[in-house]
C-alpha cells in the first residue's frame, strides 16, 4: 500500500488506549490536510481507530493495513486531519 503521509507516530508496545490517545494528540498538532501514519502492535487498535473516526470531527481514516515485520504483526493506520 502506498499512501503519502507527512508524519509517522510509532506506538509499538503501547496498549489500549495509549495508541489512540497519542494519535489524537499528534493529529491535533498537524496542519489541516496532512496525514499521520500510526504504527501499532496492539491488535485492538484496528477497531479503536475505526470507532474514533466515526465520532471525531477533525479526522478521516484513509486506510489500515497489517504488516508482518520480523514475525511481529504491525497495525498501520493512516489518519488525515480534516479540520
């Protein structure tokens, strides 16, 4: 998957709800229109991000993917600041 992004947030090892908490803070610091790539190891982050964007007024979930790196699943989320 090739999605252009402006910033990367590495939350590997963080457990729910920290990937979401840190991502929300990072998105709020982005200029409108920029994309944040979040890399997490918490499987629950997939559903957490899907739920968050349904209620958030300033973020759009562009894509999610699972990547296996060195035998470990990484859950990658692409978030765009919309307002």
